């Protein structure tokens, strides 16, 4: 098994960790010609009229305790190194994303291909926040990234849950789920509130495969933690779209769900597992990705045509602001569940588990997911620290 390419380039884990703050958030190299990337792009706080606002991150979490006060930082200062070429390469995607985003939140027409671009933008935001928050918090867990933005966008299945709150409340722009230690290890879920719309961005290997009838990975195990490589059995695609496909996630409330299966990593070796159904569900979309499945509150769902403009506003109104703590708990629960999946199939590192549990306990104000996580952890024979 070849080692983590970023480690191979640098020679040692310690050296890599020390140099992380200088590395390009897109490609992980030390930039030749340095620019800065606003991980939360400037257009977003501008659109939310929140440019002057501060964002608050959890205080430094070390050895089971929080140290000091939370870090306050202006959106405009939340920037990290990037190569000039990488930064320029993302400009077109940002411009496209801002226009799609604006249409979606204001209830205008959007098409399936645009939603695919928007899911890529959320991949970029989630990974950028993961790298950025690690750096702001001085990476106390010593996490070595095995991907950067460029290598992670569009790699694994992704899903966006969209809620519309009964009232717009302040702050107009808010991001959550990214400060927890479990996010440092497992950046699979985060949320963002923009005015009265709340987005939950989720991405994980194979999480949408069943919903879109794509080949599904079962009995999977993490076989290399440095590379984040999973092994397992790949079942042939069915081409069928089951009802209520995302009930297993246990998302709170009744969001609109926009989901997409990705097959980049498998398609060459596993072409025989794909039927004409999956080809049909992929037609017109970027290579390696399915069309978008949209599930509306109430159980209706459809596969969106790539270029057919449609309303995606059945984002249910009337959900109270109380959804935010529940969404936050959901993100932490999913982070822990995927972390658990990873560590149980390796020999678990108790230090890392303790940190993840502690973080979940400290960050969680509502206890449903916390209690469930504790119950599962105990059942799995872990020492429970929260
Ligand atoms: Zn770069």
C-alpha cells in the first residue's frame, strides 16, 4: 500500500503538520505564487449583508478540555493560502455557484445540472471549512489531511437537505457543525443558515447509491486510514428508486432533499455492475455522477432533468428556529457515526475516540443524538467519556 502522497512528498507526519498553515487549500502544495482563498467566498456574506459580522468558532480543545475563549473572526478575515493558479481555476465555479445559490434561495427556477454544480460548491465549502477550522484551532488533534479541496469535490455521494424557517432570524449568515472535534476527524456533515433557509451538506462514500439505484458498497471496511481507502463488496446497480430512501439518516423535520450518487472511484473496474438504468440516470450529467434526485416533504420525489428548469421551492415553510440545534446534533451524530465506522474496522485509537466523544458531549445542547451515541459506544465496548 503506498503511503499518503502528501506524506511521501514531505517525508514525515510532524513536518507536514507544521507546514499545513502554509499549504494551498485546493491542492495541498506549498504555493509558488501565493494568493489567499476566502473559504467562505466573499459573495456569500455580501449577499447576506453580513460582511461586517463575526463568526465564532469553538475554543481550542486539547486533552479533553476547552482552553480559553471561543475564536471570533470576521468573514472577510477567514482566508487561507492558495496557489494563484488554483485560485483562478475556481473563479468560474464560484461565479456560477453564486448565481445558482441566489436562484435557489429566492425560489426561482433551477435545473438538475445547476443543482449538481451547487452540490460541488457545498463540497468545496465543507472541505475548505474543515481545513480552515483545523488551522485556526492549531490542529490540536494532529489530523493529517488526506485530501484537499481539488481532490475531494465531487468524489463521494453527496446530499443537501434544505429547510425554510418560519421567520428569518439573525444572524443572517451562520455556519455550524464544523467546530467539533468529530468534524476534524470526519468532515461528513455541516450546516449553513442563510437568512430563512438552512442547508445541511452531507457527503460520504455510497450514501446515495441505493436511493438512485447505483451499485452499492456493502460490508465495507476502512483498509487504509491514511489514504481513507475503503474495501468491501460491490452489489450491482438496480436502477430502481426506492421511496423514503433517506429515512435511515434520521434527519430532523421535513427538509427537501437533493441527492447525487458519484462513481468516480469505481467506474473503470466495475463497469459490468452498471446497467442501462444507471446510464439513463446519469445522462447529461458530468462524468461519474448521477442525475439529481429531489425528495420533497410529504414523500414525492423525482429525478431532475439536467437542463430542464424547474421550481425547487417546495422547501417547506413554517419550521421554527428550533430546528437549528436539532440540525446541529444531527451533524455531530453523523460525524461520530462515520468516525465510528472507520475506527471500529481498524483497531480503534482510544485517544481519538475520547476526543471525539468529549467534543460531541460538550457541543451538544440537545441530548437525543448524544444519548444514542453513548448507547452505541457502550454497546461497542468503548470507554465512554461523555
Ligand atoms: Zn494549489
